[in-house]
């Protein structure tokens, strides 16, 4: 479960970054196309995305794919749209002076985005990205419908062998998911507090250091 979630997140990030840049592009056709992709994907249930990938991906690549690969492909398609909006929100939270400062230094649009704006936007988006990772972990449980050997599928196999203890088996499954997701949620909250402290405290030490040097 964790390996599929991590693979889905790592592969989704580059796609999400491209979509986020397209969403804030100065070119209107690019923005419209990216918005259409994001809203279409976000408007579909993840279960439908799994079925679509299960039947469509083998036709696209010309050979059969394993359940794990299919699930990761569905996660990448689905999460890219959500992560793109997270990154876009982090970008829009920055003051417009950041972009203007980059342009005033003589940087073109590409270098302004990659060297000035995006590093700050990604830093601001870290708690939300981690929270989305929690959702991604829970979404892996739907891999059960295409027989992916993740935690829910394993629990169902154990239950089929025991037959008499479904409450105990699925209670352990629920408790495990809760512990994993709650731990990650607390990590996201701690990270968010650290970012807020860094934002609030960053200017102070720099001013004091400058005065001391003077």
C-alpha cells in the first residue's frame, strides 16, 4: 500500500507541476486546455478512473499490464489534477511582487518561475501535498477491485480463509489505515506550523543581524 502510494505521488508531481504551470500560463489557450483537463479529472470518481485505466491502458501500450501498474497509472492521472491545484494555490498565495522582482532582475518568464516563484510556491504547498498523500494512501484500497495485492485485498483474502471473523479482520484493517493516516496528518500539521513560524520569524533575525553588523 505504501509503495504504491509513494510511487503514485512521485510520478504525479512532475505531471502536476506541468499542469499547474499551464493553469497560470500567460497564454489563454494553454490555460483553457489545462483547466479542462483538471476539472474533467476532478469531476470523475476514482473508481471510474481505475476501470478506465484497466481497460484502456493495455490498448494504448499494446500489451497486458499488471494490476499494480494499472493502479499506479490511475493514481498518477487522478492525483495530477489535485496536486496541480495545490501547487497553483501555493503560487497564488505569493505576493505579486515576487514575479515582478524576477522580471526586474532581467529574468525571462521561464527563469522567473523556476528560480523565484516555484521554489517558494512548492515550499508553501508542502503541508497540502502531504495531506494529499494521506488521501492517496486511502485511495489505494480501491485497487482491491482489480485484485491488486495491497492491504485491503490481503485483508479480504485472510477473511476468506477464516470466514468466521470478518469484524476482527476489517477492524485491524481500519485501525492500521487510521494509525498510518493520522500519523501523516499530524506530520502535515507540524510542518505547517514550522512553515508559519519560519514566515513570521524570518525577517526579524535578518534585521537584527544587519544592525549588529552596522
